[in-house]
């Protein structure tokens, strides 16, 4: 067993290792060159029967685990979305791990509960949404969407379903074709059914068509369905498109639908004044979520969930057996009743550390830089002439593809897949892809904490060079 003296020894070494890791992180390939089962083959099939030294464990971490890590904190990580952290957030996580509180209710950790209440109101003020909203930290936006659908279901049924089961209710839920897959997952889990999720077509900017939303709602009502909830996107996953949030809110109000807005990554940008117009639409919502663990420099997981009708939320989820009753229950928030989990981590601590260390102005500066660099990169891509930008650059993500002249769509997709795989396999940078209007697109998402313009410019030159090599090979082979 490790005693406190050995813990202190290794804790110092690990902190030194972490510091060195961040000083040398650019020497690592962003994506590891491993094949499936490589790590499994190096791990013993059976657990150790006797204690092993931490030196052995640390060596195996260095030799087996680290070489097979995709380095999300690498400044040339441009895939998916940023899942960024920061040094104050890491320190917050260290304290959380050391204290190891169980934050299911006020009594089990008063400081955790009250800090969460205060920090969530700080966030509400920072992004500038209505005082009607109160906040709680969920683990992810996916969970938050499910929480919203369940709350909507119960409020709409006067809490009948929690007591009696679905009873053959014919609810319908609405989102755009570009909305996140977590909505489809949530309707399955909530018992609403995948067939009852109505995906609304989008316009040329990949935003939901509000006229078609209303048509679908009217049609469903005529066919005996009960429209329940509409989910608007503040930044779709593929292209960061923005749905017409205010207009959706007006329709939701007109037809009595619960309105949830998913701002998973993009919501962090609301701390900037240039997005004030968006907030008007958010204020129509019943619930709104965004993830500080995506673009506010806070370690995963930390999802900021805001709700107007907290009584409906709590009535949906509260269960209070005798062993959880306390004398303080009527005076405090017991966040176990604000979502799915009973047990809860102390997520507010790292967020508190981040906000205080950066300050609101420091956070604004970081996000503003990412937005400016995205626009600058957009101009560089356009200037090259060989590439097509496939969606408006609303925030920090550019969707583009190589578009050689005289090639069919099938050939263009094949070439872009080759380009995409060549870049990722190199380890120099890492991207993810999507399809927009059937076209294969490479997504260049800028938001890692330590990325600067030099990393972006280097990566763009790398892409240009690999594109030229690809075309030369195509010409030689006459493909």
C-alpha cells in the first residue's frame, strides 16, 4: 500500500511530469500510430494478485499508455471540438480528487453546493441571459438534453408518466437535420421513440427552416400527435450553424412546446458582446445548455445547464427516501434532484478556479482570438483557390474541401478522404470530418487553450503541401 510519504514523493514527480508534458507537448504526434488491440495485447489478462510498486506502474504508463494517447491538449488538435483545459482547472481537479467529496446534496458537502449555486449565477451573468434562469452543473450536454425532454414529458403529462408509465402517449419532438445525435438518443431513452423525432430541413446556411417546423407541428396535431418539445441549435456540430432561435421560440410558445437550446460548444462565445442579439432568442427557451469543458478552458466534464421552471425540473427527478432526508432540505438546493445522477462530483471548484484566474476579460480575449484566427484562416483558404468552403464561418470552425477542377463528386470525395487520412496519419495535426449537403468536408476547429496563430498557419501550409503532393500523385497515376 502507498503511504503518505510515498504519495508525496510521487505527487511531486507527477506534477513535474505534467509541467514537462506541457512544455514538450508539440513533440508528440497529435494522433498515435496504433492499430486496434495494440494496447490490449500489452496488458496482462489477469489482475495482479500482489502489490506492485508505483515505479512499475508509472513505467507502464510511460511505455504503454502514453504512446497510444490522442493528445487533445496539443495546440495542433483541430478535430471535433475543443475539449480544452487550463492550469487552474487542472489544479482544481487535483483538489477535487484529494478531497473526494460526494456532492449529492447540501449536507454531504455544503461548500460544493453553495459554490455551484454562485458559480452558475456568475456564468449566467457572463453570457448575459435572463434572470429567470437558474443553473446547475450536469456532466454533459447529452445528459442535459435528456433531462430537458424528461422534464417536458412530465410537465406536459402533469407528471402522470413518472407514476403510471407512458400510457400510449403520442409525443413528438423536433430538431433540424443538422442537430446533434444526442437528441435522437434522448428520445429513445425517454420512451418517446425515434420515429417521433421529426427532423426539420435546413436552409442554405444549415439553419432550421422555421416555416417547415410549423408545417410539421400542424400536421402532427391533425394526425393525433402531441407536440412536446423543440430543440434549437446554437452552433450545430458539423458547421456551427445557428438556428433562428427567436422565431423557434415564438412558435414553441404559440403551440405550447417545451423549448430547449443546445449551445454545447458555441455557448461559451456568448461572453462576447458581439453575440448579444443571439441572447434574445435564448431568453425564449425553457432550458439552455453549454459546455465550459468545450471552450471555456475547464476540464471535462462540466456542462452548464439553465432552467426557468426549476419546480418542474425537481418534481420530475426528486426522490427522497428516509435516509436522504435532512433538516436543511427546505433551505437549500439539493442538486441530486436536479438531474439523473444521485452521486455528483465537485465540478464547480475547477470552474471557480478558471473564472477567477482568467477573469472575465481574460476569457473574452482567449475566445475572441480563436474567432479572429478562424476568419483569418477562412481568407487564406479562399486565397489559395483550390479549396471550397462549404458553410458560413460563424464561430471557430471552418468546413472546407479540396476541389480540383474537372473531377466528379465521387472522385472529389475520394481525393479529400485521402488528403484527410494523410494529414491525420502524419501525426502533425488532427482533424475530423463531416458531410454537408452530401459533400465530404474537413472540419478545422480552432479552440485549444494553447493554440496560437503560428500553429494554425503551420498547419495550413502543411495541408497545402500535402494537397500538392496528392495532386501530383493523381496526375502521375492518371486517376
